[in-house]
């Protein structure tokens, strides 16, 4: 890589350090014409949003009540989501850098959030469910259908996994702040370019 490309990559790194809001605070940064699709901001909202939709879909499709299995799957799902978002942004921002290096960077970047989400989901297993899962029907004299059994199953799944998903999202946000401390440029562990 020549000197000009290295300077471009350094400028790209400098502009896109996560949690670096020394020039403008986060609110000024958001409302000053920067897009929420900017690399600094997208990693706060897009991975958790996709994580919730994909994990809930996975839980409903598999009807899995095992919180331990879903904690493992939550770590894998957030790893894949974070990796894909990070590698797409790295390919866009670091055009002159070797693509294999960018993929390795994204793999390293995705590791910390996936570990935090796994641990958060796993530790939240000790929390009580929101309500008792023994949902019983009152016999109204009307024959029950499969729809009512499906409603019970969905209510049960929501009840089992709701707290775990919320805690794992908090652990995800904590992982971003942990690996990239606020306003400390030299402490950022996010590999870019």
C-alpha cells in the first residue's frame, strides 16, 4: 500500500472512531446533518434491532423453551449480525485496504459483543419469569381449538425469553462502551482499515 492510501486510511480511522464525540457531543453529532447510518451511530441501533427480530423469529420458529440453548444462539446471532454490518462498512470506508484484512478486523470486532450478549443472556436465566407459565383455560363450554393452544405456546415463549432479551441488549450496549470508551481516541479497540 502506498503512502497516499495509508493517509486516506488514517483519516478514515480518525473520522470513524466509535464513541469519539470530543468535537461534538452525541446529540450535536446526530442533529448536525450526520446520518443515523453513519458508522459511529449505526453500531448502536442496527445490530440490536436486527438481533431482536431474528432472535424472536428463531424462538417462535423452533418453539425453544431452553434458555441455555437460546443464550448460545444469541451469541452466534449477534456475532453474525455485527460481523456483516462491520464488514460492509469497512468495505465502504476502506476501499484501498486489503479485503482479507478487513474481514479479519470485522471478525475481531464482532467477538466482544457476541461474548457480552451470550453472557448477558446466560446470566439473565436466574431472573424470574414475568408471570407464571401455567396458563389454564377456563372451560366456557365452547370447544377449544388449536388457535388457543398456539396462543398459550406463544405467551409461554414470550414469558420465558422477554427478560433475557432485554438484559442481553443492555450487555450489547455495555460491550460497545467497554471496548470503545467514550471520548478516548487512543482506547478504541474497534479495528478499522
